[in-house]
């Protein structure tokens, strides 16, 4: 599987491994960014991942680089970077900051490095997009020791998704990305909003971990910390019980009692399910609140952008969110592009003529962005001249 040695760097055929808490997406991109092949697993990464990856590699041209999605880089890994022994240890040190995401992703990293030891592996971080958050948006108002010694601060997530949809939005508006002031909203299993000014993240709803912020599919989003202390002190809930409840049994699932999937809940609401209706109302209100908070970090709102599985595939949610944002100049009455056309074009403007602030929906592009960032890292380093076989040392 090793690329042929030459005096020049290879054209990077990038294998992208996007491991989530309950899925593994394997995609191979050619050097020009074209998708060659892909394989998706709906189950959590586990011992069978090695076999799945080995089977996939047997059917495709050999990759010359591997890009990995890592949700959290912690305080020391603030840029996308080649994975060597030191970087792998730093990732181990922060795995508890994203307990749903990092352990399975790191298992896939290790498996891929064993199967492909002679090609460079690049860690692409969701936190990197937010690395220059202003101090006012970054800091929690907690004791100094917590901040300086224990590293309590806000990191932000969904950065790969935001980087991709920002560029697509600039294209559809025919404006430079570094000139836009935008509110970006990623709605999926995890949900967040982000304020971008001139290409830089100025604020975002997620914090130290991917648990803070908007109501999500199964995650609670922000909860009064006093409520958690009350549950501990007066009802005896352990830290593990709180973690399980907040990460896996809250959000839309906890509110509805039936599902964390907005598609199920929209159908149930149409049948008269009051719990589904209430869950969607809380979710929509949470989205509006997050969008309005992000707008407060901008001088103006040039565009509102929806992405993520819910953002691209749930027109009812987009419509209801925008219906409550007249104060920001956003209007309802959005167009509903067919999904096939959205996936083909990558982005669509969906606000009506003269409606006010443009509203855009962008197809989820984290996988493509990982390939972009992987090439960018490798083209800006001397990894090839140094010999990729030395990366794991």
C-alpha cells in the first residue's frame, strides 16, 4: 500500500476515516477531490473495523495519505497535523474530553496506522476552526485555577463542517468567504451554531465538550449546573449516571420519550402526538436562541446557513426556526430544494426574493473537508522528503 518513492511528493489520493460514536464512514478521494469509493457502517467502530477497512482497501487504488476526523484536539493540538508518536499520546491525554467520540476514533486511528504504516496519517480537528476564539467568547467565569491549571475553557466543535459550508456559501453568494459575517448552524446528532466574521470563528454554542449548547438528538445541550449539583446532592445520582443521562437519554429523545430523530417526530406530530410536538417546539426554540446569541457577536448578519443531517434534510425545522427570527431580518417562506439536487449542487440559497437576510442550505461536507485539510497539511510540510515511514516513531 506504500506510494512509489520519487523525488517529488505524490498526488495525494486521500483515504478519509470519519469515526463517530455510532458510525464509521470510509471514503477514498482522488487527487482532484473526486470521490472514488465509500463505505458506511451504521454501527459503532469496534473489532470488526479492521476487517471492514481491509476489505475496502482491497477494492480501491492504494491511498497515498489518510485523513482522520478527531472531534477534540485539546489545548495543545490546535491545528490539523500529521500523526506521529507524540501526537498520538497527546490525543490519548484528551480522550475524556469527548467520551462519546474520541475513544472509537482513536481505535480507528490505531487500526489504520497498523494497516497502512507507510503512508502519512493526518489528524483533522473539529476544534481547529475555533482556535482563535476571542477571550470573551472563550473563557468561562470560573475560578482562576480551573482555567489556568485544569484547562477549563470553551473549544467549540463542528469546525470541519463549518469550514466546508462557509466556502460553499461564499460561492453561492458570489462573495469572498473572508468578507462574510455569517451565522452557521449545524443540526444533526450533535447540534451547534457559530458566528463567523471575515472567515474567523467569533463565537459558538458548544464549549469544553460537545455537550454544551443547543438541544440535540440524544444530548441535553446546556443545563443549569445547579440542577446537576441538586441531582447529585439530593437524589444521589453518580457522575456516571449523570453522564449517561446527559449524553444518551436527553435531547429530543428525552423530551419525546420515543425518538431522537426529527423525521420520526415530525410524522408523530402530524398524528397528534403531543410529546413529539413539545419536543420539536423545545428544539426549534433552542435553535433560535442559539442563532440570536451568535448574531450578537457580529456587526451584521449577511447570511444564515443550515447544514448537518437535520439542517439539510428537514425543511420543517428550517422553516420553523426562521419563522421566529424576524428580529434578525430573517423571513420564513423558504424554498425546499430536492435532496438529490442539493447533494449534486452542494449548496442552495432558499430564501424568497427580497425576503431579507439570505438563507442558505449546504450539504454536509465534513468528509470532503477532511480530504482538503489533509492535502493542505501534507503540501505545507516536508513529510515526503523526510520519509513517511518515520511518522510513527
